[in-house]
């Protein structure tokens, strides 16, 4: 007889648990479109980029390039050749016609821009695995037309294992440095997408930030010349850093898991897992959204999905803002 009340209690608890699971809201990424400010896509009628043979200079470089050379996807404009080790052929020149020079998008310093990934100091094996994930279709974007991801899928399909290994060896040995300045604010420059990132409108007009991250170049002219000493500003909502630290360090009381358990106590990577400190917040939000939606797969994503499934967009913003504020 005593077993029946206990059995009934177990059944009641199980039913309550099942009811709670059924009542749980669906993941945000399945109910809301990708945030435009993190998945910045050029409009169809975007103006052509400048071209021509007029020599271009930087105040901190002895190199000279024309706009035509700066737009050449198979020859990296290397303004500071003494600031990094020699680039392998695939990093500096790619392989025509389908493999662009790796450092054209990710820059010779490996720090990248908001539309792509920073590769500096990532584990060698991790970089090789990401190339494989792009190649076998495991890694895609929630926004199918996002050109930086489409380009990665295309070039990964034509990159040899030797080239991927050489590129990974180069970027993994680079030392990261502060590249993004995070500013909490209530008002931000009005922006538009150009070059697959956000850039301020002209003339400059301020607007409420709302629940967004607005990441823009410190100096647009230098960024467009692909100067790898000119970084970015990330405007984030007030209170984001405090909330982000709570989510990253404590898991937000069950919303997620502490990031240090996988990414190391300093969040600069552990074993073959990547550093997440000091990364572009636009990039971080894209990855959280893609993992939650399931468009980013591959080894390790099964472990990442549980921590991201309950995240709201506000959670993603706060996590990305806090991580971007850390020293890489």
C-alpha cells in the first residue's frame, strides 16, 4: 500500500515536468528573423566601391596601393608587412578563380571585421575544422544570401587540405590585441549596410539604440582602405555589460551555462575550443542565433545548443557586449 502514494507522487511530478516543458516558449531564432544589425546585408542597389589608379597612402605606412589593387581579392593590401610573419600563398593571394586570399577578409593581423570572424590565435585544429564544416555543409547562415558566409562555403569547396592547414598555422600563431571599443549608450549614429557591415549615415544623425548593437568602424576611410591598425566601435544598450557578465559568469540563474566551463577561466580558449573574449559582438550574436536555429552545425555544436536554447535577443546582446569588452 505505501508504494501507491509514492507512485502517484512520481507520476504527478513527471506530469508537472512534462507540462512545464510543453509550456516552454520556442527558441527565439525560430520565431524572429535574424537581426539586421548583426546580419548586415548590402542592399541590391548598393553603390559601386571606388576604383581607379590614384595612389593611396596611410599615415603609418610606407606602402602605396591604388583602389584597383585594394579591391583585388587575390592580392592582399599589406600596409604593415613587418607587423606579422610571412603570409603563406593562400593567405596572401588565394588560388584563382575560386579561393580568395584569406587575409583579404580576415586581414593580415587576423582580427577581421564585423562581417567575418577574427582568426588570430584560434587553435590550429579549430580553424581546420571550421573549413571542413563550411565544406561539408554543416556551417551555414540563418540569412541564406549573406555574402561573407556564401563566399566561405564556395572557397572551402575549392581549398585543398594543404592550403587549409597552411592558413590555420598562420592565423593561429598571431597574437590578438584590443580591436573593439565597447560603449554603453542610449543614442547611436543612424547607420546603413555597406561592405556587409554597418556604417554611419551622412550627414550624421543620432537615434535611440533600442535593443541593438551598432558596430561601426572607428575610421571608415581607413577601414575601406583595409588598414589593419584601424579597429571598431560597438555601441551597446545601457546595462548590457552588467547583465552580460551575470550570464557569462553565472549562467543567469539557469538561462544558460557559465562560459568558462568550456572556453577557459579567462574565456580565451581551452584545448581546441576558441577564445570568445574581445570578439566582434555582431559576430557573436550571429553565432548564437545560428546555433540556436540549427543552421550552424558541426562538432561541438551539440554541446553549444543547450546553453543557447533559452537565450532571448536581449540575452544575446548582453552576452556579446560583455565578451566584446574583454581583453582578447
